[in-house]
C-alpha cells in the first residue's frame, strides 16, 4: 500500500472543506425557499416526474443529513426536504399544486398575448414560427422566473383563503360547542331542581295535611284564639244571631 503523502492529506482536507461549504450552502438554500412550494425545496421544475422527486430527495437528503452536515439548522433543512417529498408523492397534494401552476401559466400566456398585440414585430415572428416562438419563450429563464413568482402569489392567496375558512369553521364549532354546553348546564340545573323537589316531597305532604286540618299553616309555638260559638264547624260561613220581637 502506498504511503499517504502530505499532499494527499492536504487534498483530503481541502475536499472536506469544500464539501462542508456545499452542505452549508444547500441548507441555507432550502431554508430560504418558499414554504408552500415543495418543488422549490427539492430544486425541481414543475414538470418533474415522481421518479425525479425520489432521486432528488435521496441526493439532497444525504447532502444535508444532520449526521453529516455540521450546519446548526441541518435538521430543519432535512425535515423540510422530507415534507416536500411527502407532498409531491401524495397524488391529491401534487394535483392541487400543479393545478395552481397551470393557472399561473394561463395568466402569463394571456398577458403575453396582450403584449404581442402591441408589438407587431413579435406578433409577426410568432406567426412565421407557427407557435415555436411561444414555446421558446416558455422555456426561457425569464418565463420560468415569472412563473415561479406567480405560483408563489397564487399559493399564498389560496393558503390565506384556506386559513380564513378554517378560522370561520373553528369559530362556528366553538359557538356550537358553547351552545351545547349551555344546554347541558340547563338540563343539569333542571334535574337538580327536580331531585330537590322530590327530596322535599314528604315534607310538603306533611305540610299539606297540617293545612287541611287547621285551615292555615300556623307558626310553631303560636297560640290560636278560641272559636266563636256562632261558628258552625260543619259550615264554611258564620251564623248570625236572629233578633226576637
């Protein structure tokens, strides 16, 4: 085995340093990406396939893996890549994002047509090239950058609408929950009242019997006056004395 020379050690040290810088730069790039666009996190074009997503994720995840990358935010970048792959491998999420991309493309195409109407030279060239001029434009860096910006704007608008809707749903759920709790509390109070009413049943029956015997409830220890002789215990009215001539 050949001996390791000083030059070899310097080369290894240099390559490790370069690798470290590359890893740190990739972490910074990932963390600076637009959070709602997983294509940006994986540094892929919007027409990338599922296989492209898997390959790119493996490549970048190895680059920023916390066990290999010394950047203090390597763990966050690694998690962002994992989430981006998850979104793009989910059929529903992928279709949603691509639908927003197509909407952005249509807006830019309409804008382009309006501009061509004002530019006769460009319009003439587009007619001569039979559409090739437009295809070339959509493959240009200018168009890609405009598309990237517009997709960001559309995704932001949609996310804000989603959050507002979620907020309204949460408020409605809170209102219904409050009404449910108030209804439960009302029935609870009603049951407690009925239970208390039932517990005093014997006392109320006894009180009613005393009332039927005495005609009214007397206070405890109260001395009642004697009945007048003109009172007939079998009648509810008072007999008046009859005058004799």
